[in-house]
């Protein structure tokens, strides 16, 4: 890669981080539309910025745009398929959307990668929701 291209890429990554930080500030001020704008810009400038995807998904979650959050995290997961937190978050948002099949699939993958107690707790919560929906009280997979 030429020096000029390296300098340009470094500038883009710095601008991406700046956009991310501004987006986080807008979240703190509860201006989710502006947060979304800056977080999208961060991703556009650096498509490998996983935490920008996670934070933008959080914005979508606050807006109850569950499917947008899942879709975005799915893109991030394609970049890093073994990042357990992405699967946990996809499960969380799928559960919120009432898509329990997807929620169980994603949480199983998260647990496979890292049996974190919070992941196990979400798995139990989703199983309980499936059981309540089916009238059995609990879902056994």
C-alpha cells in the first residue's frame, strides 16, 4: 500500500473514532436520531469498527427497532463470528421482538463460545417465554 493510501486510511479511522465518540455523547443526551447519524458515519468510515455496530444496535434497541438491531449485529458477526457478545445481543433483541427461535439459536452460540452466567440467564428467560407462549410453562430444547 502506498504511503498516501495509508495516511488516508489512518485519517478515516480517526474520523470514525471521532464520529463514534460524538454518537455516544448524543446517546447520553438522549438525542437518538443524532446518535444514529454519527454512529452510522463511524461504520461507513471503518466497516470493521465492531463497537460502533454494537452501540448503534443499542440505539435501535432504545427505539424498539429490534429487527434493525439484529440485522446490524448480524453484519458485525460476519466480521467476527466468534465474538460471543454479538450473539448474546442478537439473542437479547430477538427475544424482545418475540422471535424466540432466533433468540435460542443465538444464545446457544454465545454460550458455546463463552458460558457466561448472564448468557445462561438469558437462555433461561427465553425458554420461559417460549413455555408461557405455548402454555407449558417451560421450554426444553
